[in-house]
């Protein structure tokens, strides 16, 4: 366990971290007392899980009635008889709704067409808001039940709550704004202004690093500053982030990101979809560990037999070699992504830390370990505790799993990110720049091909439109305090133009390592933001100059 600094604030406050996963979600919290060392704790008791000790996650699932009202959430939506009631009363089921928030650039042939539609009249933000509101109520109830004078404590804390929300590596500004909107709609914060003050975002990859620092990084990473890739294998996404330790500050380790983070839609849902003709739940997905061992799916009673279809005493037999194929796309994705990230990293990478609920599967772990060991990469999983939950689902009995420690790696790590702040440099995922004009060069082949875009400037120069000027290049390491600057010149005959001058910043998401022109890869150039320069204060000093 790494040392943590004392809380230096002047008043007590509450930190809540919500890890809303595609299939399972968790909550961590920390009560900050002035002068005390913060302690991160998890919510380990939820409605309808009272009989389960230490359950750190609940299903990311909501049922709505025909009027759009919430009827059951989380483990309550999995309790006995709920499916029959939902069918009888015409309830709608919202699951995997997190995937509706994903960027359009992030798609998968496996998931395409299989993500369940949202309930009628509901947007992804609506459903996320309802789920966040439920998580908040669970946190409030748990804190009041497990602390001395819990009601008084909650009354004191509820007006001073700060939130840390995690999201996949591939999510960007638009997705974070949707999460803010959901938080306002859920009543976590009053309005957009308060959301900006009380909500902090962290990528799942960076949160997982913070968890691993406290729960088991390889010694070579800490002692020898060797590079490490954190692989967060969850239900919907596989998130990869690469880091190395570069020193310490105030007795805390300091890390830098050393490669562009990645996000792939190849989580455990891929296994479910690949096996959907055989599986309706997690029984084999979570227990499978050997490609030569047959697997059995329980359903019905021991009197159900049909040898022709490998059904004996109420169990469907699957060949281990067939089940292995269900896992293959996820395994290949992780191995290839690790090797690619290792190739482009700014430091040598020798280790991989595998976290997330999907990483509990032994087959996934052993296959990844074997493949990467051949490349000189060591793979580890932080300590965990696994237990199983039997759930009836119609005539099929499913085996679900709750993973303590690793299961809440993201929510615990999100709070560590807020409190410890280990990462001081990150790597640009894309190239950023703006369009400008350049002086026309009749000897430059690029200029000749675009000669139709030339014009004569107010200064009498022949210039060329459509040049993309790079300000920040992809895969550049960016220190938190570092600025990237470029100088640009605007010329006009109207002084009023300079009262308010907009500068549009564009993001290039393509594969060209040196983008230079607007027409080269236009589909991958996206408007990122607009900067406004107000120049009223020096407007009077501007003078019109004659052409050169």
C-alpha cells in the first residue's frame, strides 16, 4: 500500500466515485476529515443483495413500466420472479445502455446490431440519470447504516459532495458532457455550473493504474522504473493505458503516460454474443479455464435428456474447443493491442497488469500470459476474492460472479486519482491544429496541385488556402503544466474585425503521421473547439498599412 497525504481541507466533505460499467457497476467513497489520512471504502451492500456479504457490484440494469417509471434497478432487477412480472405488466428492460453513449468512431462488427434498444421515450442520458440516482441512494443508505450516528453524518455531508466519474479511454468531451447532463438530471448536482465544480472525470485506464499502485504493481515498475501497460478488461470495453514511474514528489510516486491510450469494444459481452446460441448468462463464460475440458450449461431438471443434442440430466454439454473460440476475439484483441502499445511507447514496457471483471476468467488470463511471455512481457493480476451467485432466469439457471477488489478497481482507483494524483504527464491521442494560409510556392508539388485555391492577400502576397498547421502532434507526451503555442497573423481592412476574433482548433483522427492539407483526409478532421480572442483594448492602436 502506497502512502497517502493528509487531507488539508478546512471542512469535512464526501467523495463519491461511480463506476457505471456496461454490465456491472460499483461505488466507492471517502469521507475527508481535516488533518486525517483519507481512506477509500466501497459500498458492499445493495438492495436485494442483503444475503451476500461484501458484494461490491450490481448489474447495470433497469426496468421501466409502460409510463416510463423506474420499477427495478440493479440486483432488484434480477430477483426471483421479476422476469415474469415484467412480462405480465409490459415493462421495458434497459441494459448495456452505456454503449449508446459511445463515440460514433468507436464501433465493433461483433456488437453492431446487438446492443439492445433503449426503452421507448428514453434517451441514453435519461437512463444513465436514473441509474446514477439509484447509485446515489445506495451510497446514502450504506453510509448511514454503517457509520456511527449515520443519519447525522449524512445530514452534514450531503451538502458537500464531490463526484469522480470514470469512463472508457475512448470517450471524449461530448460523452463527458452527456455524463454531466445525466448527473444534473439525477439530482446529484443542481445545475451545469455546479456540475463543473463538483464533478471530476477520469479514464478507466488511469483509474485502474491508481488502483494497481495501491494493490500490486510489479516490483520492477516501482524499483526500476520499467514500463507497464494496464489492461482493464470489462464487460463492454477493453481499455489499455501505458505508464512508467519517473520519480517521487512529497513521498508519492510520480508516473507518466508513455503511449496513446486505447479502447476496444471486445469485453466479455463479445463472448456472450459469440456464444448466444448456447448461453444466456455467465455460467461457462466465467468458469471456463481449459480448452480440452467440456463445459456444462444447467437448465430444466435432471429428468431432461436428449443425447442427440448433448443434453443429459438437465445439462447441455459444450466442447471446450468450441468455447475457446468464443473467447478468441477478445484474447487476440488484447494481445495485439498490448504489442502495438508497447511498440509505440516512449519507454520500454516489460509488464502488463490485468484488471476488471473479465480478467477473473482463468482462460483469458492464461492465454494472454502465454502469448505475451513469448514477447518478454510479464502479466499479473492483483489479488482478488471471487464468489458466485446463483440466479434463476426462466428455466435456465445462470451462474453470475462478483469480484471483490478487482471488481471495484475502477471506482477505488477513481478516488485514488482524485486524492493521490500520481500521473503528471499524458500522451496526446490525436493531432491538433488549425487551418491557415501559406505563401504560395510555385516550385512545391503540393502547392501546384492546389493552385486553384490561391488568392492575393490584402498585403499583396499570393497565398494558398487549406493548409493544416499542427500545434500538438499525436503521441506527444504532454506535461500537465506545459503549453503548446503557435503564432498566427490575421490581416483585414476593417478594424472592427478584431473586436472578437475566433480561432477554430481541429482534431485529426486519421492515420497520416504528418497531415498537412484539408483535402487529404477530410473525413478525419473534426472541429474540436473555438478560441475567442478579444482585442478591444488594443483596437485603437491598429493602423491600416499600404500593400507591399
